[in-house]
């Protein structure tokens, strides 16, 4: 059995996402149901520009979504490069529960979603289309540190039975190449849950997170006795090390990790300042700013 129930989510919208998840957790529901509900809330909001409906498109103006989910039995489901469906986290859950596979991409993921009753929608909002048109004037691909490019919802939760689950959903980096998939649908990179140890999820520059299998690393470090914050900090340090070794500028990169231990402790760490995450428990409902590496 784990600690008291707890929900953690990335970024400012995490507060409201947590509130949706908490309704389920506080009435004795499963962390898995809580995760899906909390993430659906953000996916459905057209004003959140890096997730689901309203997400920023790729270079060709397509909104393509990535998501994954993991439960207390180490069940996993994932979709990548999924267009036209605003709730990829729910499709990912269906992949986990209703297919012999763990990951579906592109057209196959879309056909599966239709077979499960999901509806085709146009996810490109007018505002996202307008900004994309402006971007095309210069077509410079420069990932920005600040949140306009980093609004992935990653959520991890511990329920009243002591079970951990997590989920992650994103439209990925704005103006990415067609077909680009980031860390968010990749189990181990964007998300990892081990029900005997803890859970972690990541946001930020996916290519860097994938190179270090960041979320898996955080959970493995907790297994070795690191606190959630220490584990997130070490995962960030590994990423920094890659930049240093390769003599690349790190100033335009942001990465953040959040983590929960089985005992109900939590922590976070980011590369740059400004990474916020939301916490909900019996005792607190709060938006925190993660400690960061670069001063
Ligand atoms: C990606 N990690 O596709 C995602 C982007 C992100 O907040 O987290 N944005 O690389």
C-alpha cells in the first residue's frame, strides 16, 4: 500500500486538470480513471495550445497528437502522430485495453479510434492557423524556452488503494517536421510508472528527453533511494551533460520532470526557470515552480 492519495500535473493548467482527477480519486476511483479524466479536460480546451483541440500544427499545418498512458499493472497504451481526434489519451487507453498491442501510429491509430467510436474533428483552431501562417513567412524552427512551446500535460496519480498511474498528452513541438514524434507517447521517455516504486513524467524538448529515457531514469533513481526531487534533478543533469559534451547552446531548451514516490512524496526539477506544476492532495491544492538547474 502506498501513501495518501496525490495527483501531480505539469504546467498551470495542471491545477484544473488535477481538480477533475481529484473528483475521481476522492470518491475512491482508480488513478487510471482519474488520469484520463484530468487529461481529457486539458485536451478539450481550445485555449491550451499544445494539447488536443487547438494544438499548434506541424510545418504543413497539420495538428498531430501524441499520448500515452500507464497503469499500476504496468499496462501501457500509446498513440503517435494521430490526427483529427481530440482525446488521444483516451485512444491510448483503448489501445491498452482493447488491442493485443501497445502503440498505434498515424492512419492505423486513426482507424482504430474510429472503430472505437471516436469522432473526426478539425483540431486546427483559427488562432493556431493564423499563427502558423505568420510562422511560414520565415519558417524558422526555433523551439522556445517558454511555455508557448511547452504545454504538454503530464499527469501522475496515487489513488486511495495505493495504486499509481500516469498519462501524457501533447501536440508536440510547434512546427515540427511532418511525422515527427516526441517523447510524450514513448513509455520510459515521456512517462513511466512502476507501482512498487513511483511514477514520473516529462515535458519540454522531447528529443533530449528521449535520448536519456528520462522518465524511466527518474523512477529507477527513486528505486535506488533518491527522493523524487533528487531523481528529477539527476535526470536533468544527464541532459545538461549531453549539451556540454556536444558544446551545444542550452539556452533555448526547457525540460521539466515531475515525480511521485509510492510512499506519497513528490518532487520536480527543470532545466530553466519557469516550469510550473500543480499538486493536489488532502492537504494541498497548489501550483509550484520547480527548482531549476541553470541560474
Ligand atoms: C514533445 N515533450 O513533443 C513534447 C513537447 C512538450 O510541453 O513537452 N511541450 O517534445
